[in-house]
């Protein structure tokens, strides 16, 4: 099964040796799973929690001043996830797969899932809310599954 969503109307690429010819289009449940950038979220969860543990940033609210290095690392890790998600998905693309829409949806999903995981960048600035985290990522993920890409 290809990593990116397979569109309904499949076309063949001119230069690619691997295509999605004769691969059935993904249905709702397949799109739902594929739009979640699990690789990016896993990277973020691991590295961000290491930084949070090192600088003792655990908890839903911070009461002590946060070191500048922790702020910089938090933004760097978050930025790598946001920028890395579409680049990673483009590298996973097979000929005929519309990766731009998929990358856009997955990048938004990454931000929401990073928020849901109480990422340090959200904790540091007091932007994290358990209530919002419980709503945003699941609702977005549910709705994103209905988005069907057009073939390129």
C-alpha cells in the first residue's frame, strides 16, 4: 500500500519507474489513516519529550522561567516537524499521486497532533488547553478523511 492517498482517477507518470497504475483508489478509512503524519508525529513526540524532560517542562502549565535554550530547541523541533512533513511525503510519492494536497493536510494535522501531545512550544507560551487538544486533532482528522484529492 502506497504511503500517500491514491486518487480516484489514476494516471501514469512519464519518468517514474514506480506508479500507482492498477492500484484502487483509497476510501475514507484509508485517507483518514494516511493523512495523519505518523512519522513526523513520532519524531516530534520523542525529541520534544526529551527536551521537556531535560529542562523539566512537564505539566500543563509552567510556573518557573523557561531557559532560552529550551525555547529555541522547542521552536527548532516544532519547525523541523512542520517543514519536514511535506518534504518527507514528497519523497514517499509514487508517480501519479497528488502529494501537494496530501502534504498540506498532513502538515496541518502535524501541528494539531503536536498540540494534542502538549508540545513544549505550546506549554512555554501558555497556549496549551486540554479541552482544545481533545477537540482539535480528532475533529480535524475525522473531517480530513472526507477530502479526496484530484489526480495530478
